[in-house]
C-alpha cells in the first residue's frame, strides 16, 4: 500500500468517503425533519378543529371531557385538558396527570398570537415525544383552558433509524463498488508501471534487448512503445559506439604498427642504407599525419558534442579551397588507379566561411568517394553558382549505399560498410561544419551504382561591406 495506491486511498477514496458521510448526515437530518414536520402537521390539523368544537360552549371542562372520550386516535397520541390555571385536569390515558412535568409548548402557546405552539423533546421518563398545545378563548378573549396533544416519537425514530441504516448500507455498497472498480483500475496502471520500472532498470544496466509487454492500447501502451523504441535506439547506438571504438582502435593500430616497424628497422646497427632510412622516415611522417588526422577528427566530434567548436570566419575564395583539396587527393587517386575529374570554373562569388574547416569537409567527402570506388573508378567534382548558393557536387561510381542505410549515414558512429576503414564520424563532423556555415549537405546513393554528395554554401550578399573582419563564431546549441 504505497505509491499511487496509497495516494489514491488518501486523496480520492478519502474525499469520496467524506462526501458520502456528509450526504448521509444531511439526508438523516432531512428525513428526521420530514417525519417530525409531518407529525406536527397532523397535530396542528387535529387542534384546528377545537375552535369549532368549543365555540359557544359555556362549560369548557365538560365539553373537553366529551371531546377526549370521543377522540378516535387515543391509541396513537395522548390528550390532556388544561384548565385556565395551567393545571392538567383530564388525560386520555385515564391515569392521574403528572403536573410536575414541564410543558414548554403550553407556555409558548399562551404567548403566541396564533394561540398554539409545539415542542419536542424528552420527558422526565426519558421518552422522546412531540407535543402541541392550543389555547381556547371565549368570545370576550378570556382564556377558558387548553388542549394538549402528546405523541411518542419512538416509532418515528425507529423508522428514521431504519431509513438511515438503509441509506448507509447503500453508501457502503457504493464505496465497495468504487473500491473494487478503482482497485482494478489502479492495478491496470500500477502493474504496467512496475514492469516498465523493472525493464527500465535492465536497460539502464545495459540490457538493450529488454522489452516491455504492451498491456493496453492507451497512454500506458504508448509509453511502453516509446521505451521499447528507446531501448532499440540505445542498442543501436551502443553497437555503433562499440563499432566506432573497434574501428578507431584498428585505425590507430595500423599506422602505429608501421611507425614501430620502420623505427625498429632503422634502429638496427646493420641499417646503413640511406634510401631505406629516407623511406622509413617518409613512411613514419605519413603515418604520423594519418594518426594526427584521426585524433583531430575525434577531437572535432568531441567539440561538436560539447558545443565548443569555433569557426574563424572570413571572406574566402571557395574555388581555391576546393582546388587545393582535390590537389591533395589526386596523388592518392593516381596511386590507387582511380581518377578525379574536375573542371574548374573561371570565377565564383565570395563566401564567408572558415577556410580550414571547409577544406576539411571537401577532403573528407573526396576521401570517402575514393575509398568506396573500385580500381579504375572515377570521382566527378563540380562547382557552380545556383541563385544565392554555391553548389559543390562530388559523385563517384562506387558501391553505393543501401537504401535502408542512407537516412543514417550522417549519424555519429554510423558505418554502412564495416569492411572499409574509417571511424564513422567523418560525415557527422562534415555535416555539422556545413550547417554552421548555414549550408546543407545532402547524400543521394544507389547501391552498386554510386553516391552523390551535394554541398550548398550561401554566397556573400552583394550589399555586404567589402571589409569583413574576422570573427570567432561558437557552435550554437544543437
């Protein structure tokens, strides 16, 4: 009895209990007043006939005695005849009257302009009664006496008690049905929540295969679907992270192995061949640059994740940056018997950007194009102005990307082809750099046909001041 169930019992069930209690008390008061009011009306109706009975009667006591003797409801109520001195002289029971018993209704009737008054309370014997007294006056306004009606309320109280007991029983039945239905409803919420909690703990501990059984097609069911989807995405992300670690480890191991091997070769005392030393140093420098590139790529990704990437913006000639990037990759393409086809246009508008970062994007995309192209493959590079954008298109005739992988290739750690070297974060970094330049990077691919990457960078508006100072632009919230 804790959590949601406890809060429901305290809040909802407690409120319902209080409301039912108040309603039953109000109903009891209404029922009691209704019964008592009915009895009082009966007594008042009986007393109203006294005006006609005692009209033009000289002997009040004699007429009252005849009235009492002929009264039809002696079994239901007691009649008392009171003289002008306030003394009970006749009763319908035949017993001697108790003149020590207080008669508040008689006292009130003497003062009432309506000539009658009622009262209910307990007699000295403890019996609960209702009494009504009507005072009789002659034509001159002189008091002749009074007639008092006394009715026991025990029967009425018994009926009131039975009625209230029935209402209480109905209230208890209502509470029972509310409790049963609410308990069933609470279980339909608590049990799924408990399973969701248990499954979430398993997911938090790394069990991304854990799934929640969907109980109902409602908000709880939607939550189950969402958590199951989250588990699947976390599992995919964890797999990509592990693949990334494996890929980076492999990427780091290869150049380190080459560096270590050539360093040991040159360390041998017998190594006196200058060409061998120069080749070893060249390979060590090349592999060191490769290591540096891998580390920089990881650092760039870390800066993006922590919103710490800084761009040094300036007016640049984007043709020069693309041309230099192609030049840096052309030697590699020739060594792998691949071709880069590029026809440089004469002139293009100036853009505002970070020359080093844009060159990093071009090199990354061209590197990928060469990486996934077969021997003898061709990489086509073009650049042109389309309205207010510079459009760079890099297309290859390589293996292409399967349709199911295409929407995910720009995600961090994602690699559609695990057999090709690479960390899987290059495209994610390139896409973020282009986005920071207010441009777009789109990828279209057909499996076994080739891949086309389209980069769009906005040009510098003509009305912009010629001298644009360099500024640091921090990575916005992503």
